[in-house]
């Protein structure tokens, strides 16, 4: 039994080179490739089965799209045509109204240029003459009345003084007469007839020039029509036909000018599904998937062949490394034994005897101590521990002293063979594969339970409602987004046109208005500097206003009107109106077709829900089969590890036979 050790010999190691990590990794990659190929093949088969089973639904939906698209395109196009014609008529009427305004303004300007100028001058002459006469009369009356009143007051004062002196003289004479006559009776006096003297010119106070002369002049001035009245009356007469035209334009109903939209043709919604895009190409679909499956198989075989070649080739460098490692271990063992022999043996001239170091361990026999076993215990700790535990299990926990040494060596060698680094790697991979498969089975079970309850046939109506509502919301959102982006494009175009095409008009009108305002201000300033405070200021201001300023004001007003009207306004798109028009047209014209197809659509949606559930369950069943395959592979890997036991027994029996022969 000298050939058995607690570790593996070179031949034992070489018998496990096919379990090296490189070959194992390539084999696992090959297995994974096989599973991937099967998964892809199952997916292709499921896709083919799904398409073929839903050919009718595909044909139905395709025909609905192809047959109903002209209808909705017709509704949309008719709506846009109607709105375009309506906006065109409105723009035409607006342009016509602007032309009427411009024509009236030009006619008023021409009348103001010729007739208005002369009427203004005549009215200004009359107003100026009356104003001058009124001012002169007022000053003359004021002067005369003030002078006469002053003279009368002064004369009254002088005569009053004279009357007082005379009265005093009369009183003195009366007293002298009474003194000489001694008669107190006033009636007998001669002076009794002259009591007092009062000299006045009161009639002169009532002398004045009446102000009725000014009243008559003011009445004459008031009766004289001014230029504003003349101009307004002329404009009112001229504006009568223009106002009538504008009134008629504004009263026009644009909807009546447009032809009846009912004459626009709208393709009906067709319920025919004879296009058969899927059914007519069923054989082509089958051939297509057959070609895909053939390509998948060929590519899988090629890849597996390459991986097998690489796995076999990977055993060569592994075997070479094992041989080199074994040679180094054997060399190290031999050197160790020689060094121990030199340490414990000394020679003399008489005899040879062995000297022992009292502090060293007791010497061991070659069979009792092995450097290679120590190396394995030191550098392959877990392998050694697992081997020890398995030895205890095999020997039922017996101590090494209770077991026959040969039997113990056999057990240790078999356990070492099964717990080698490569064998334990196989065991770990197998156990890990089983654990992963258990997790996958749990996930598949949870998903199957969830799908079975979430997509039950009783909930198909809810899914149908969800699909319809989501489709309606998506259509509304897309329509809103389209209208917003289209209006942004229209806004940008309108801004560019108004800025680039009509921008110079705004600049020109603002410049002209600024120039006109400056001219009017300069003219008023000049008139004020020259004629202010004189009788000629108002007449000159009126004449200048008639001849120059009124024309400038008219030009300024015309430029302002042009500035306000010289802008392009493009109508915007209202997504809500388009959606309402589509719904109205669909409700009015295609009620029967819609009602006939709604039930079919509902049944199709229910079938779709059932097929979705069945498709998901089919996918889970496919993954279940794949997981079962992976579990089988994991068990096979465990079986490969278990195969090491009969291999070890065969090798052990072979060695025992050889040892008995020698």
C-alpha cells in the first residue's frame, strides 16, 4: 500500500485535468449558448404562433387603418378647407373695408385741399372782421361811457359847491331883511319865494352808448358758420355712401358666401376587411421563421464546435502545469529528506552512529512524514478541512487509531480524490446552480399567480376601457401639441412678415408723424412770436391753420391709420375645434358604421387581452422549461462530481492490483 497517500499522485491529478476551470468555463459557456439558442428558438416559435393566431386581428386592424384613414383625412381636409375659405372671405371683406376707408379719406383730403381751403378762408375773414369790429366798438363804447360819466360827476361836484354858496347868501339876506322889518312871518318876506338853489346836470349821467351794438355784432359772429361746421357737414354728406357700403360689408354673413360644406365628399368608414395583409402572406411568414430557425441552429452548432475545441485544447496547458508542479513538489520532498538525513547522521573513523538533537522533534520515517502532504495542508486549507470532515463521515466518527492503517489510507485517498480543488469546484458550481434554479422557480410562480389574477377574463372590460381612454387621451394630447407647435410656427412667420415686409411702413409713418408734429409746433411758435398780443394774431392763426396746419393734421391722421392697419394677421389653428369637427362628422355621417364596428372592436380587444394573458403565460412556461433544463444541468454537474467516486474506486483497484503483482 506504499502507493497510496492522503493526497493525489501525478496520475490522479492528470485524471482530473478535464475538470480544470478553463474547460469548465468553456463548457458552461457552451451550455449557456445552448440555453440561449433554445430561448431564442422558443421566442421565434412564440412569435410565429402569435402572429399566425392573430392574423385575423391584424388584418382587421390593418383594414380599419387603411379603410378609415381616407375618411378622417377627408374630414380633416374639409374642415381646413372650410376654415381657409372662411378666413379668406373675412380677409377679403376686411381689405374691401380698408379700401373704402382709404377712398373716403382721400376724397375728404381732396375736398379739404380745394373747397375746404377757400371755405376756411372765407369763414376766417368774416370771423376776423367781426372780431376786429367787436373789439373796436367795445373799446370805443368803454371810452365814451367812462368819459361822459367822469365829466358829469365833476360838473355835479362844481354846481353843488355853487348851490351851497348861493344858499348861504340867500339865508344871510333873509336875516338882514328880518332885522330891518322886524316881521317874523316868512310869507310876507320877499325872499320866501326863494327857499334854496340846487344846480344839477343829472340828465348828463344818463348819457351813454348802449352795448346792444356789441350784442348785434356778436350775434352776427355767432350766425357766421365756422370752418369746423363746414368741414363736418361736408364730411357727413360725403360719408353717407361710404358708411352705407361699410355697413353692408359688416352685415355680410361669411358663412353664406361659402358654399355648403355638405357637398364636400367625405369617404365613408369601411367595415370590409378583405385586404388580408397577414393571411395572404401566411406561407411567407412560415418560411421566414423557418429560415431564421435554420440560421440559428447552424450558428449554434458552429459556436458549440469552436467551444468544444477550445475546451479540449485548454486541457493541454493544464496537464503541463500539473506535471511541472508535481516535479517541483517531488524535488522539494527529496531535498527535504536529504537535509533531514544530513542533520541526524554523523560519521567517525571507527563506526557510524546517529546523533540526535535533544531539542528537535523526534525523527520520522519517510512514510510517516511527507512534504507534499504538508504543502497541501498549508496551501489548500479548505480542501483539507472538507476532506477531514468527509473522512469522519465515512468512518462514522471513529478515531484514526481504531481504523486499520491500510483502510484509513484508502479512505483518505478516495476522499482526497473527491475533494480535490477541481472536484470541489464542480460541486460548488452544481450547488450554486440548484440554488439559482430554486430562485427562478419562485419568481416564475409569483408571476404566474399575478398574471392569472390581473388579466382574468372578467377584467377584460376594464382593460378595454383603459385602452380606449388612453387612446383618447393620447390623441387629444397629440392634437393639442400639434396645434401649439403649428401656432408657434404661424406666430414666427407672422412676426417675420410684419417686421421684414411691413416694418419699413411703420418706420416711415412714425418719421412722417414726428416731422409733421415738429412743423406744426414751429409754425405755432413763429406766429406767437410775431403776432401775439396784436389784433392780427387770431386771424393769422386761423388763416395758417386753414392753409397749412389742417393739411398737416390730415396727413398725420392718415399716417397713423396706415401704421395701425399695415399688419398681417394670420388666423390660428384651434385644436379643440378640429377635434369637435371630427367628432361631429363621425357622429353625423358614420353612426351606423361606427356602431357596427364598435362591437367588433370590443370583441377584438377582449381577444387581445386573452391572448396577451396566454402569451405571457406561454413565455413563463418557456422560461420554466429553460429553468428545468438549467436544473438538469446543475444536477448533471453534481453527478459529474459523484462520478469521481467510481473513478477513484477504479483507480484504487487498479493500483491495488498492480501492488499485488509486484
